[in-house]
C-alpha cells in the first residue's frame, strides 16, 4: 500500500487516508443521466453511437438529417424532450470536468452533454408531469453526477484505515471528492462510535470475566 496522503492521531487511534486505486468508474453505476462525449484522445462518459453532437441532438429531438437547423435550434428542440446540460473538459496536467465551463480557453472546451429524457424522469419519480421544480431537481442530480465523475478523472477517490496499537480495526474505501469532506469525517465517526461503545462496555467484559453466580 502506498504512503497515506494524510495521517492523524485521533482518540487513541491512527487514521490514515489513502488514494483508492481500485475504484470503478461512477459511470458504471445506475445513474439518472447519460453522459455523451466526443474527444479525439480520451474515451469519456457512456458509450453511444453518435459520431457528432449534431447527430446526437437530431436523434434526441427527432429531427431528420435533411432539416437545416443550427446547433442552438437543435438544442432547443431537444430540450422539449429531455433535460440537457453541456459538459466541459479541462485538459492540462490532468483532466477536470464540469457543466459551467472553465476560464482557460486554450486548454478547455465543451466536450459533450449529460442528459435525461423527460420520460425517464417521469418513470424515476413516479409522476405524470415534469414540473419546473422537478426539472431543477433533475438538473441538480445531473450536476452531481458530473462532480463525482470529475473526482474520478482527477484521481480524488480515497479510503481510510483506522489503527490502534499498530493493528487495523477498520477500513473503508470509495470516497469521491476531497477527503476532508467525507472520508476523514467517516473515519473519525467510526472511532467516535468505537470509543463510545467501549466506554459503555460492562466492567470485565473485555477480559472475558465470568458473570456472577445466580
């Protein structure tokens, strides 16, 4: 195992945070959205049959190949049938992805879309009509999926090992994002729970003392 990226003493334990080298891509999960990307060097997102954004938007909107519509018009048509967000990639000493774009025009640009059809939204939430509020909720879910995939692309996936007296007492892996937010707090919570449980353990239980005779 590689050296930890962070280590601390906590409540009589040692908590070590490591990169998780064996995590699967979050695009293998059961996601609400579908991530469609085009890039000449990287295979990103979900597999798809479309050779261009134009072909994708035409298929999603139900527009024939012969129609003379701009990309903006095609997107407007597609948004009648789906919730659609642009996806941008930053490629410089590593990869980063978001739905709002980056400030550096030389190393970044739109690389695709993340979307979910309105039919799929109705099925997922068990409704007959996609309201404005539900549309915003679905967009938030799509954004969160890209945040998670961005962490995966950037190698920000972690796990913790908790030790006491040099022995491992717990380990958990697959935390996406900055380790301070979830991974470290989960490790501390485990140690807190273990410490509290031991404080309430009956006297002599740890030594295996026999119960008093009845």
